[in-house]
């Protein structure tokens, strides 16, 4: 069936026709013949109603042209509209004659009491008349006339309506059926077809003819203004200088009425490229490009737009516009707990913010010489350096804003503190020999690391070897302690005043923010504590 706009009633009739065609393909029983009669009656009523509407459209065209002074080009349009009505009436009358012949010759006429065909089951006479013994029946002549009518409508309106009479291979429904797809138009529609079904097929074609007539008349009416443009969608709008306003500053803008028409589909373009139009409005979205910034960091830009639509006379009207705007140079600020440099292999938390971009600020970070992780709030980034220099790439909405470079320091070595019997030992004053029973060595993190990344400032002594020395020789066997603390009671039993305790610390470790344990880089530390 032909395309184009359809009323809900026309869509319903089209669906009923598809059901009709499907039932014909299935060779339905006579139990459904009465329903075919009702379907035929419905389509005839629809066709008659469309005829009245189309006549009113023609009358409107005449009236509009007369009120406009009967200009020559509009008088020509009136003649075209009259030609459309004449061609349509001729085609409708042609089909009415075929329906009358089928009703009287095949159906035995109409029962005056019931208004129904007397012999609805007759199929052979329908086939003989419409298909013919040598495929020379009325349907072949009808096919040519129907498709010729469509060609004439297309020429008058400049449209591209599809043919009304299709063979099985072209019919949307029949081509799916292996038994129907190889049949021609006559066989698909009138082979083994009872009288009411044949009448319904013909009435459906009449309904389609009226629909095409309506579309062509509407197109002609638009050219003379018989179909006025009505702005039926009224909107209250505000155009602001900026959608983002800093607290304490003034909001400036304009309020106005905007109107659009549901009967128009305007064509819009921006900087020469077409725009998608929705509800009469062109949707604009693009990534602002900077460059040539002034001393205030602003680049002047402009947009050129066009809106084209058909006027009631059928001629296109184009409205142009120009919109000036400015693009701000993206800026950002880097904030940190302490100033860089960063620490190697540690959790370095930076906050990168851009007050200029405001709500549009949603940065993405990548780095060279380090891995990055997203922080717990927008603009926060965790940098874990793996080399002595890091380049941090800062992007926003796919645009690279800048590259920041940082020096990377090694983690400061911890300070070792020695405790004997719980008291901090002094390598100058010493401790009483009879009190040296237990020892502990603490690895104390550098204060700068504690302040910058406390999760990386956890140190622990892995092993302590304690020996008792007297003069230039060692006394007894050394005590090896796994961990930062332990007992040296065995050495205390041998200790006398003037001896000294020799500490050798090895295996100092650091637990980082991930929970991984790494060597602290202290090596071996030796300390002598005198006994007195």
C-alpha cells in the first residue's frame, strides 16, 4: 500500500485489509462472508467521508485564491486541484462499475430486505470476470488504471506514492507465502474469492485512492495558503547571559515568548551543518574550541544559524541569525597536604580544582612514571610514583588541559631509637649493668613523611643482634632477637661495669598504604651502649 500520513481510521482500514488478504490466502469458509460484507460497508463509508473532506479542501483552495486576487500562478493551482478531483472521481466510478457487475452477475444482486448479496458464496463467476480464462479479465485492466492513476498523482504533486496494484512478489503480505508470491495481481486478489471478499478488496482500493487524493490536495492547498500556518505551541523562555552565577553577583537575562507550529517541520543548520529538530527546536551540542585567548583568558567566538520553512504560498523562507559567545581558557589549581616533590612508591594525594569550569569540572588523570587512582572526591587523584620524575596529564571532557611535572624523592630513612628496660638509652651516659635485662629498637618515621602520607609511614625493625663487649673482645654468645624487642638476660648475668652492649640492627621494613611490606633501605645500623 502507498505510504504517507494516515488518519487513525485509515490505519484501521489498512489493517483490516491485511487481515482480509490473509484470510483470502487461507481460502476461508463461508462462515466469514458476512464479516467481509461488514468490512466492505465500513470501507465504503470511509471513502464517502473522505470524498466530502476532499471537496471541502478544494473549496478552500478556490476561496483562498479568490481572496488573494486570482493571481495567475494560484489559478493554475486551482485547475490542478480540480484535475485531481476529476481523475479521482473517474477512478472511483470505474471501480464502482466493477463492483456493481460482480454484485449483480456473480452475487445475484442484493436482497432488498436484508441488503446483503443474494449469492455470497459464488467464486467462479468472480474469477471468470476478474481473471478471465486466458488472463484477460477485468483485473488486468484495473491494475493498469490504478497504477496509472498513481503516476498522475505523483506528477501533479511531485510525490512518490507507491503503486496501488501489486503482483504477489511485490505485495508485502503475499510475498511471504510460497503459494501466493508467484501469482499476479489478479490471481492474488480474485482467485477463489467469494463475492463479499472481492467487493471488500475493491473498496479498499477506493479508500486508498481517496487518501492519495487528500494528500495531493493538501500539498496544493499549502501552496496557496489554504492551509495556514498556526503557531499552536507557545512557550515562555528565559535567555540568560550565563547559567552559572557566582554568589553575590547579578543574574542578567531576558524573558520572552516563543512559538512553534506542529504543522511545520523547519530545517535548521548551524555553521553550515544540519541540526536535529525536535518539537520545532533545533538541538545544539558541540565541544567548544579555544585558541587566541585575550589577556583575560577569553576567546571570542560566534555561531551562524539558519531556519528554513515553507510559507502558505509554498515558497521556502529562510531566517538567518548570528550568536556571539566567548570561550574561557580552562585553568586549574593543584592543592596538596604539603607541597611536592612526591615520594617514591607512596600514596601521594593531590587535589586539582578548576573554579572557572565549575560544575563542568570532571577531570581525568593519567601519568608517565607513575600509576594513578581516583580519589574520594571530584578532582582528587592518588599518584604512586615508580620513577624519579612524574608527568601528570590533566584532561577534562576529552580535552588535555595541561601536563604537570613533579620531582620524586626517595622515602626518608627512619630514625632508630634504642630502649633498655623500657627507657630510652643514651650512648654517652649508658645504663647500669645490673639493669640491662630487655631491649627494644624503634624505627621512627621522618616527620615530613608522617604529615604527607601517614599510611606509608609505618616502619618496623625485623632483627636485632645484641652482643656483650669488654675491651676489644666479645664476652659470651650474642643474642639474636627476631623483631624489635626481646630479652638479653643471658648477657646481663655476665655483664660488669665498664662493659658495653653492641646493637646490630638489620632488616628494617616499611608497610605502605596498600599493606605491602618493603625494605626500608636502612641496611645495617650499629650502636654501642656503655654499662656502668
